[in-house]
C-alpha cells in the first residue's frame, strides 16, 4: 500500500422507498489495499460494492475513485471491473474469447488483444488454456477465467462479489491464497464482499464489518479479533464467551475486573469501546482458555466446572463447561493432539484464564 487514497465513500446513503439499505457510509481505501466488506446477508455490503462499480446510484453521498468524482460516470467508464458470484462465463465461447470479450471495442489490434489475453491468463496460472471450451472447465478454473476477464481490462480497482462461494471447502481455501498472491502481484485494489469471517481475515489488509446498512468497525484482521468495537462485532468474528463482570479498578490505563464465576482479572482497555458504568461484559475467546483435570498454577483466574458437551472438529475439540455463577456454559477450544486431552460429559475440570486473554467489551447493555 502506498498511503494514497484510491476509493473514497463520503456520506453514502441508499434508500428504496421506506427501506434504507445504506446509512451514512464513510470509508477511505488506500491504493494497493485488499479490503473486505464483511457481514451477514442483507447488511448492505453488496449494495455498497455495486455503488462503487456504478451499477447503482446512491441516494446521497459522494464516490471518488483515484481522486475523481464518479457522479454521472457509468459503470463502463469507471476504472473498475467486477467478478460476480456466478462468474458469468459465456458457455458458447472458449477461454480466450471469454477473457478477451471486453477488449472487442478497445481499439487494440488483434495481436495486442492476443498479448493482453495471454498476459491475463498467465496471471491466473491458465497459460495455454485459450482454446479450452468453457464447458470443460472445473469450478476453480472457471473462477480463474472470470478473474482473467476482469484483469485483462487493466482496472485500478477489482471488485469481487463473494467470488469463492460456489467452490467446495478445500478448493475455496486454496483459492484464498491464490487471490491474495494475485492481488499482491498485480498491485491494484481488491474490494471483496463476503459473509465468511475466516475468508475475510485470511485475505484482507483491512476489513469493514457491516450490520443493517452501517459500518460497525473498520480495522485490520488482528485488531478486529483482539479488540472488537462492540458485542455484535465480537460475536460475528470468531467464537466468543460473554461473561458479566464488575469494574473494581483502573491502574495505569488497564482495567481490574471481577468476572462472574472466574474471579479477578487485569485486562487491557479496549480503546474502541465506550464504557458507561461499572457493569461490564467481557469476552473470552475459546482458544485462549485453559482446561485441565487438576487445578492449574500461574493463571490469574480459575474455576471448577462440569463438562456438559464436547464437539470434535478434527483439528480442535470444543468443550462446553458449566460453571457456577455463569449464565451459560463456557466454550473452551483445545488443539487435537490425537486425544491427549479427552474429557467426557460429566467430568469435573478446571477452567483458567490469563489477563491478556480477556477483552473489555464495554457496558452490559448490548453495545
């Protein structure tokens, strides 16, 4: 990233009669950034993407791309291109003709168009596929053709509308790294819409989390995970245990809290959260908690509980542990080292936490 702005959304609103799809959307993306809009279905993320592309006009607000106001600029005149969820591959054309379709009115010679098509196919590792029929492509190859068709137009911004949702899990994970590698190679802005939190965190420089047409938080994946701005973001990004707590002190910018069922913890203040009173909700990630049969040493807080359920996920096991004074069972995630840890329903165990593993989530009203 260069530090220069490539995309600016200023006060963007989109209304359909009485329904407000986007409300006061303000966002600046740096040149060369891989940015993801993340949120549940219907939150407005695809609407925002289509407004950047020029397929929709905002009800209010300004869109700037590379410093130019896009008001009145149609989609085909914007320095953007879009990869759709369905890929929209033309079944009657071969790969080369699919990729070069947008060049037909470019004014380039046949030789120049051929060179651009070959260059775009090389970017997505499909060299030599020009004559392959579209019906003979796998899902992953079709996705690469759609990318090549967008890249051949040499856009400043590539817009991706859930580009991996049609792929199986293994291919999807592989293509996440391929897309990230491709973006770093070509050096242009990628703006991706997804509802998959892991996909967004794997690929993005920054993520904007959206709910109900508004941006709830814009941050790097690590900051979003460690310091969610509110309970809604915390629940959407990864697993989280929410426990009521009381604030007892604020030494040197930190927070001393008494967590229900666990006891006292010293935690880092989350600067992105407004704290209203001494009643807090704290969040503990399942993988940051310790579980053992014997009382553990070296932890700030600990409690005994009973295993109520265990879920095997292959690489991890999730234990649900009921603790006195805690409204719901606490979830603990443990790496699966071939059953070196293997608790059963009804087992008595110890749960422990360190201060660094807890995130302040503000007042006990559902922020």
